[in-house]
């Protein structure tokens, strides 16, 4: 049974729980914890249901549709001017599933938060509601509303629950990182805002409803002018070079679960926006600008990987690694062929679960050791075998080991890239090789080799951490060995995007 | 994966192996590959299996010669290796260090790759972030600092600024309409 109420629930439930938590006494920290984990589980259930109940080979472009009119026939708005229009296609479905998985894992990992955990979970659920909203909205107004809702709680989550760090040659306060992250993302969203109104006026049909706006044939010059607004505006959230520095610094300052959501789902909103707003609305603009996106994507991949190699801090390393992996997504989108775009969406999912697992594991280590310097550790496998196993598998997925999710995604992306830009595809593969260098170096330095006696007191993962990590790991392996449920949904929709060959 | 490729219209040549190796093909089918092993292995130009007698006998003879030389050097005349080692000292050093290939790799990683990576990371932190991103923020702050001196409290100046602004907007509006 398909009903739009499922998608509505993914947005309404976290909002409702955010309000519910307001009336829970903050002294009852355990109650807050249980409510939050139960909500995370419910969101995971809802999104899993939405993913698996999504029908293949139907005539409907969007499923689980629901449309409630909010404002219509006022001023410049016509029939169904602004509506709460929800629905998912084959790209939205895996993204909703990803959000459910990462959210549930993040609530489990956040069980160890003691300081003002009620306020923390309220902000976390506001953020999650925004993310679900972006992935399911088919109305430009609500799309943008949820986009902002997903970004703003990050400011407080990092500023209050984050940590400041001092390194040998520089220091980063959590306030600096929180302000930079918010300013860069809000600044970029101004471009999207301008683009949305440009499209609204140019279409001249008085509605913000996306499926209706997709039907309009826009002037070619208009498309070429407006597409970069969406490309840069959304691209910044996807970590597009040279507007990426908010991301690694944000990770270093953010608490564990916020890093998981930041790299796991938030950066995917940007890539999703490039598809939803850029490629689907303005296909001719996309065709004109894609060589530039391909170039920037390759820069992201290689530059991010090289930067990651020089990092001495776990979180900086994984932060730059995320930038590098989002570069593969941008490359895949820029191919504008079905294999490449399919690979890009697969990579969005794959990177989401894998990087969330890496950040979760960094949290396990940091909360005990209070340092994230890779060289400070050694031989961790003796004290924390399960931790090392989970972290290593995430790392191997990151470098594209067959049998894990990263391989499936990157294989498709390279296949697509070699059909359109063979030389840049070769550079992309170089990036994958560099990824192997920094992941394996990190593992050999911190996990294996001589045991550092200083860390003899470290304990392995707690039950909550174990549960969250196992959930993420299950989907890394599932996608690695059985990608069909994902490919079937994505490929069908990708072929319907105008301009994708 | 390959079934997916076909869905995108990428044609792969799979008939050859099915024709050449029908038994393997059935094995593949039994293992659960629906298209048989031909779905997994592709040969563009298959050759019939060719047994080259000269190559086979030659390589067996080489193996035998190696075994014989080893037996002679270590069992029949065990003092021989020490003598050869003494005479060919530089060669022995080279060989026992595996031609220094490991040291070469290590040096390239340490001196070239990691040093280059540190340059990129420095560039990212100091140029892209501290100059580019933070610089944009400081420029905004500095512009605000300069503009605050326009906040004089002298009403005629405010009025003048408003008039100039209105005229400028009107000029823009009319020129766009024309």
C-alpha cells in the first residue's frame, strides 16, 4: 500500500518529537534518550518501508504522492500556487532510506551525550525533519524551506556541543567553524533562492509545483544563465571546490553524530539539489555547464584525496576524504549519461553509510582518548578489535574494495566518465589510488603495529555504538553484494531525466 | 552488473565463449549465473587451445637446471656460495637489498608524495580558506567599518543619499524599459 502519509510522517514525526521533548523534564536524561532512540528506530522503519514498497516499472514518475494546498489564487499565485507536495522517485527513495539509516545510527551514537541532551536531540530532530523534507518535497517553496531547516540547527549543534582543537601550526575554535559553516551554506542558498524566483517568473504559470515546472520549455539563454545559480548554490553543500573548507573544519568541530549527519546526508542534499533543480528543470543549461562541473569534480577528487593524505587528525582526514568522494558524485552527474548519473546516486548512498560509520568510529576513539591524532595511536587492534574491524571495513569500502558498496558506485561512475571524458576518468581513478594510500597508512599507523602502552586502558565499543555501527555496516555490505534493489530504482528514474543519454 | 550495462545499451561480445566453451557455460549456469559463464567472461578474439611443445619442454628444462644448480651449490660443494659471494660483493649487496626497490618506493612516498600532499594541505588551509573564504568575511566586515562613518546623524546627508538612490533606480528602470 502506498500512501503519501508515510513520507509526511518522516517529516512530521521528528518535528512532533522535537516539540514533545520540550515538555520532558531535562533532568530525565534517560527518558530523553529512550524517546530519541525510539524515534530514530521509527524513522528507520518508515524510510525502509518507503524504499521497499516503491514499485518498479510503473507509469507514475512519483510515488507516495500527497498534495495539500497551502496558498493559491492570491496575487501572482495561480491554482495550486504553493502546495505541500510530497513524493519520491527512484532517486528520492534511496536517499530517504539513507536518511533513515543514518538518523537511527546517529541517535544510537548520541546516547552517550550527557550535556543538555534534551536540547541536543531537539535540534537534531529539527535537522532530520529538514533533510527528509528536501528529499521528498516536490514544491520549490517547501524544498527551499526544508533546505534551510536542515542547515541552521548545525550552527547550534556545533557551537554548543562541538569541540575546539589546537594543532601544531594553527587552531580552530568550534565557534569559528560553526559560523563559517552556516555563513557559507546560507550564502550559497541565496543563489538557489534567486534561481527559484527566476524560474518561477520565467515559467509564468503561477506555481512553485516542480512537476508542473518541469513541463515548461525554458528559453535556452535563460537556462544557461540560471543553471550556474543552482549548480554553485547546491554544489557548495556538496563540497564543491573551492567552496569546500566549511566541511572539514565543520567535521573537526562537530560532535560525532552531527559529523555523521553532516557527511552522511547533508552533503547529499547538495548533489540531490543539482539533480532536482538543475538537471531536471534546466536540461539545456546542464548540458552547457557540465564540462565545468566535470572539471571541478575531478579537482574535488584528486585535491581532496591529496589533502586527506597530509592530514594528521582522524576527522580532518575523513573530512577531506568526504570532499574527495563527493567529487565522484559530481563527476558522475557531469557525465550526463545513464551509467554515470546512476553511479553518482549510488555513490551518494554508499558514501553516506560508509562515512557515517567512519565518523561513528572516530567518536568511539575520541570520547575515550580525547585526541584524534593518528600518529598518537598504535596497535589498537589488541585493545579494541571490534572497533578496528568496523573502522577497517568502512575504510575498505571507501577505497572501493569489491564486495562493499563503494566499488559498485565508483565502477558505474568510471564507466560513465570513460564514455564521455576518458582523460578525466583516468585522473578520477588516480584519486581512488590515493584513497588507498591514506586509508591503508592510517590503518597501519593507528590500528596495527607496535602497541602504544599509553592506550592500554581503552575499551571497545559500547552496546549502543555497536548497534549503530552494525546497522551501517549491514547496508555497506548489502549494497556491495546485492546492488539490484538500488540500481533498479535509480536507473529507471535516471533514464527519465531530460538530457541524460 | 553486466545485465545493467546491457540495459544502458552497452553491447558486449559474449557469444564467443558460449560457442567455444559450452561446458564452462553450463557450469556457469549451474553456479547461478543466468546467462551462463558467457555473461561473466568475454573474449573478443578467442583462440583454440594451443599446446606449444618447445615452450613447455624449454621451461621444464630450465626448472631442472635451476634445481640441479641449487643442489650442486648447497649440497655437493657447500663452500662454493661463500666464495662467489666474496668475489661478487657489490652484486650480493644489491641482490640482498632486493635491488633497493623497497627503499626507492619508500623514498618516493616520503619525499615526493607526502611532501607534495603537505604543500596541497598548506595551500588549502592558508590560501583557499584563510585568504579566500575568511578574506571574503573580513572584506565584508571592513566594508561595514568604512560605511559606519556615513552614519553621521546629519539629516541633509541622508536625504541627499536617498535622492541619489531614487534617481539612480529610476534611470535603471527607464533604461531597462526602453
